[in-house]
């Protein structure tokens, strides 16, 4: 488990265990959920649709053996059922807001019954943006339910009537890989449900999603030119673990994610001009597009590196990058090169 997330989870659970700190615990839980949900938002908004049915760890033991789409569905179907059928005892978001149709899911269950290729095949059928909107609505509705709880509500338990109700919804498959959920949930009080479906369950599956998308980025980078359009080296960038590089569909560099179409202005410009990168452009010294915007701390460093590529070529460029990164991390390297692009070029030439 992510160490930082583990510590936050422990702190939050401790606060929830005492009446004097219960409200603070709820507030921290909601803030923690918001932080984790940002990971899901980044994945949905920045990765291509085809990423969501891929299983780079197919056959492995663990949550990372699933798909990104399945993971989102599974997290929020469980939360929707538990939050609304059990705690609030009102209508699930899936049905109340029409997501059972708009997502195009052939099932209304948690998906526990699916395995192997069934998961990939199922994932291909989903409307990912609608799935994301569903997840967001479920999170927001659960947060409101949590804010309305009192400390005494935490001790509320569930019995046979609730188990029968859950069974009758048809939202839990009768398959043995799924049906156990009913007894599991009904064996807990409200506090126990908060511990798992609303927090720890998120942590485990979102961590798995990070592993999946990191692996997909790694696969996308194979054979791709690691030279960024702006002049940076994708091989040495701090985003390398979770970005496929700006010449792939898995590009999540800062200026790509900030752009409405998800494409960096430098990449757009180079493609329009039919050039390989900014280092082939005669206007580079005065350019203020994308990464070269004056307010960007890395503008001069990127220009220095682009000019080095123009003068010496990509092979020499990656050689000097290797030598610099033996001494400094990415951030320090950019700092050293970035005071003035002419000075940055001189430093590169001396290394």
C-alpha cells in the first residue's frame, strides 16, 4: 500500500474511533477520497480510450490483473450499493441518474463474477466518460451521506432483512466469487463499511490502476522517439514512469494536460509545420508557445536543449543527458540549464 495513503488512512480511522474527533475524521476521509479520486480523473482525462480495456498484467494475482475500466466500475458499484441500499436506504445513483443506460454496461453487478478475458471484453463495451461521471456522482453522494452521520450511527448493524434486500436487488451476482459480499457487508456495522468500501477498497484498486497505466505507458514508449518536441528528453523526465512521451497517445506532460485537446502547443505547431521538433524551427529563439511561455521556469532549459539537438543531433543529445543525470536529478538539471538558454547551451557543450 502507498505509504502516504496508508498513514492518512490510519490517522483517519483513529479519528473516527473517538466521539470527540469523529467529525474531524469524516472531514479527513472526504479530503482523502478527493485526493485519491484525482488519480482517477487524471487517468480518464489524459489516457486514450483504448487504454481502458487493456490487461498488461493478465493472469497475475492481485487487483492489477484487471482493466482500468473494470476497476472504476467495481469501486463505485460497490460504493453505490453499500452507501444507498444499506446506509441511506434510498435509490442507487446507477438507477436514479440513468447511468445504467448511458454507461452501456451489460451488467448491474459489482463485476466480481467476471474473470480473465471476460473483464477485457466487458470493459470494451463501456462509455468511459459516462463511467467517470457515474463514479463522480457516487463519490459526491457518499460524501454527503458521510457528512450526515453521527458518531452513534457508526454502531448501526445490518441483519438478515438487509441481506435479503441486497439479494433481491440483483446487484450482487449469485456466482460464488461475488455472492459472499452480502454476508461480508451485513456482518459489519457502519464504521466497518467506512473502513473498507469507502476508503481501503479505494486505496487498493486505485493503486492497482496506477500500476496498470504505468505499465501501459512503459509499453507505449517502446520504439517511440524519446525526444520531446520542445527539446526535453522523455527518457530523463521525472514523468517517465507514468507518461508515454509526447509522441505517443499516452502523453501526460504538463502542457498537454493543460491543453483542451490534450496536445501540447509545441507538438501542434511542429505537426502543422511538418517538422520533427522545435529544434528544426528558425523561430525557436523568439518562440513563446507552449513550453516556451516566459512564465514557465523550464522555458530556457528546454530551448537550450532544443538548440543542442539542432547543433549536434539526437545521439549526442542523449549522451550529454546521460552524463548530466549521473550527477543531478531532472529538476536540478533543468535548474542549471535554465537561467539563460545561451548559457544553458554552453553548459551542455561542456558536458
